[in-house]
C-alpha cells in the first residue's frame, strides 16, 4: 500500500478535528502564490466537457508543451502528476537495479521496490559535487542500471547546473537516468533544466505542473525523452490517467511564463527573509537552498518529532526529517510561504515550551 509522503494534511486534519484551511502547512512544497487566474478560468470552463471522455493522448496539451519547451510532441508524454511516471518507469524497463542518491525524494525507492528492483542507496553530503555522483556510478557493477536524480533536490534544495548533469549522463551512457525537475521552475533562468539542450538517448526528464502552479489536487506532470522511450512508456501506462479539466488547465498554465518569473522573484526574496527570521531562534540553523523550501538543522536537545507535535498544538504543520533516509531527527524541512505565515511560525517557535 502506498504510504504517501510529506505532512499528510488530511490525516492531521482528521487527528485535530480541524478544517484544512485552519492548519498552517509548511510541509508541502507548492507555490505559495497559488493558482494563476487564467488556469482557474480554464479549469472552470472545462466542466462543460466532463460528459465526454478525455483525449487519451493529451494532444492539445502536448502541443502546448512542445511550444513551451521546444521539443517535438512525440518526445512528450502527459501523466497524472510526475508520480505516475516515477512508478511507471521501473515497471516499463527491465534493468539491474535502481540507484538513488540520498537524501532525496522517497517515492523513487518505493517505486523501485514495488517493481521488484534491488535498490542501491548512495549516501551523499547535503550539497554534493557532480564528481561524487560520478564516483558512485563508476563503482557500479556493469551497466543497465536505473538512476534517479532529483534536480533541484528535495529535501535539500541544492542543485546541479544542467551542463553538469548532461556531462554525467553522457559519461555513463549504459544507464537510464530519470532526472526529476519538479522544482526547476522555482529557479530564475532555468539554468538547472536539461530541456535547454537536445536530450540524450538514455534520459527521461520529468516536469511537474503540480508544484509551480499549485494544483496538487488536480495532478499533472510531463515526461520528456526520445521517441523510443516515450513510446515504451505509453505502451506500459494505463489509459485515461489525465482527465479533461487537468488537460485544459495545463494547456493554459504552460503559457504562464510571467507567472513563473514572478514566482522566482517571490521565492528568492521570501526564502532569504524567512531564513533571517529563523536564525535568531535558539537551536535553529537554516541551511542554504535555491528553491521554495529549505532544511533546518536543530541544535542539541531538539528533535524533529517532538517539535512537530508541539507545533501541531498551535495548528502548524512542518516536515519531519527523521523519516527521510540520509537525514535524521535533527532536521526539519520548511516551505517558503508569505511573510504573515513566516511570522506566525517564528512566533510559535519563540513561544513553545522546552
């Protein structure tokens, strides 16, 4: 059974007997600016179409994605969030093992294990060098391994420039790389994205529309790869996974370039502001990040689990790093939110008991 991830807002809501809007959620990494107005309008207009089956091939959506990213339509596949692809890819390919660089997004390991893969965890420092990844891959026995790489990385917020990742992929052509760029849009200029270059034959790039456009309840993601890989994924995936409202919203949202730029500026400003507010809090050591979330290392005598429970009493939810492989109970992860929400969290931290 899929265990989910993050703070599980619904479970907390049931536990506390509260409505979701009563809980200040720092555990979920979606855009704090919410859904662009044009996307909401397209979603509402799509209701008239729900009496018909959706386009199983998402043709209009893929055309928009082709224009947005400059890749042919037959190199693009749409799915029910990038989660669909993370679980689909290990099933669609028969490879020796899954290689996962920790700490990182936990669904990679769960997806690999469900597909019967042996998992090789590589524990790295929180801000690794591309040579650290190269050393891990060079030490593998043989070729034909599935390599997951989250870039920018969740939960650390660090990233590799696209040129470095491309070098790694070209240096190890015998492996299949899954490069998850769910948070790439939060970095201004997209220097992180492989989609700036022609894609190598041994890579699948994932892009989430869920995070940047704040539509986790709608679910929408894209996969980019060679025509051969896309065809193999399409043959292995279930039909009808992207509903019509999601397709129509996505077609509009892919044109929201100014909104993405606005988000990048907002995140950079408010992340630094948030970190400065937390630095004076005793026992709190925020770590650098490039995206819309960051880690905090807790000082001696503090634990993530206990702190989470204390904050829940104040209707605030954070991400406990104790259940993320490669971190531990001395870490929490916080999402960047608006200044009023930052103030509420800092006030709660200063007012908590020992």
